[in-house]
C-alpha cells in the first residue's frame, strides 16, 4: 500500500495543518524529520509520495533529488523546486512562456547594474536570487543608492554575485497571492501593507480575493510554464493588467487557509498527495 | 494535557502540550528564547537556529 511521507526540518503551522488534515482522512501518512539521519535511506520506496517541506530551499531541493532517485514522487518535483527557488530561473521561464511580469534584468557588476537601472528607470528593486520572506530586498531610488548597495552585494559572496534587478511597480499597497493545487487555481488572497514589501512574513495582512476567470486563465498559463503539483503565485494588479512577480514552489499557506479564504488548502494538498500515491499504486501514473 | 519543561537558556518553566513533535519551536515566556524540539524521548530542546538566507516561501 502506498504511503504519503512529509519530510520536514522545522514544524511550522503548515506542517501541523498537513498532519491534522491527514489524520482526519485516516490515510497512510508519516511525518519525518530530515535533520538527524543520512539521505538517501530506507524510508519510503517506489510509488510513495513525499511532501518535501524543509524550510530551506537548498535542503529541500537536495532532499527531493535523493528521494526521487529512489522512486518516490516528490511534491514538488526537484526540477520545479529549482525553477521556483531561484528568481532568475523563474523569470526566464516566465519570459519564455510570454507571461507578463515586471521588467527584470541581471547584472554581474556595478556597470551592469547601472545600465539596468538606466534602461528601466528608477526606482528599481534588487532581490537576492534565492530567498524569501522579503529578506534583503532593496528599493533603490537613485544612482547613489544603487552604487552603494551593489558594492555591498558584490562583497556578500557567490550567492549575490548575480544581481537580480526588477523594475519597481507601484502596487498601491497590496499584492495578490494565488494558490494552485494539482494545476487548478483554488484560492487567492490580497496581502496589504503600508510598507512596499507586503509579505505576510513581514506583517502584511491577508484578505480573501476573488478568483476571476481572467486571473484563473493566467494562473493556468503559469502552471503550464512551470509545472508542479502545488504553486503559490504572487501577482501585481496594475492599470495595464496582471504582472506575475514571483512563483513559489514550496509555499507557506497559513494565510490562505479556510478562516480567510474558505478553502482548506492543507486538506486539498493532502488529497492531491494521497491521490497521486493511490494512482501510482494502481499503476495508472 | 500539558507538562512543564525547563528553558535551557534561563531555566524558567515552560508549559508545553503533550502532542509536541520533533522540529517544533516553542518560545520561553520568561526570556523569549526560541527553542527547537530536537528529540521527544527524552524530550530535548536546543536553541533554535537563526533564520537562514534560503528559508521560507
């Protein structure tokens, strides 16, 4: 009988919700802490499903690679984690698919960064290619600030040696986070803040937001471009239409749960994982 | 049900539920330290690591 594993490093609200959802459904589900053992190991086998829920991208991606090699189905697959875990990978994939996003460019030096900003026009936003929760974002309003921040970034090591620069979008105090499970858009929230960074991890507040047909169509395009069994898409609503800002492959979803959106996201994730395990057990997948 | 554990930083008493799981973070009400449950049997706490550069989504 196939089984769903949840591999995690830190037990967040999301992992608690997933455990509870699995308990309610009485499925074969086992939470496993990844920290105190070697990988790969004997846990799970071909056809089992692994919800990879490590809090850090590097560990989560490494974990997915090792358990995929043993035949487990990972949610998300390691190639999707790779695309979503790096903003350069995400943006280039969205570009290839023709999906609207804020103007972006990459620079490897101060000269390159200055050229980006000159072409885009100030303000611009500098983001670490790998990272989340709004950490180390910099809204740069002029050349002096860009020179200072670029110099600092280039001293922070190889992780910051490719500078991701995005045109600043005036999002009027909010952005949208939409959740896609199994390729279907299931919920959206509006994240509001007086600060230009609206992540809920940085104090942004969440409200339910309607999924219009237009938004659903765009989200399906994002899913087609990136793949994966679970995505969280951050979008800006502008006068000229939607812009996809980021795509998250292993999202936190506590702010998208039932109490705000009326959608049991954890339950849908567990249902999707269990369905994948059952299909594999029947030899359908 | 709940039980008392001792904070490894300030030695204050922390009330925790019986359904703790490995990897869970508890906060000491006295000193505010974030403590990670690294083992359940015996119940062992360590200071939770600082946020890493690649954490979260």
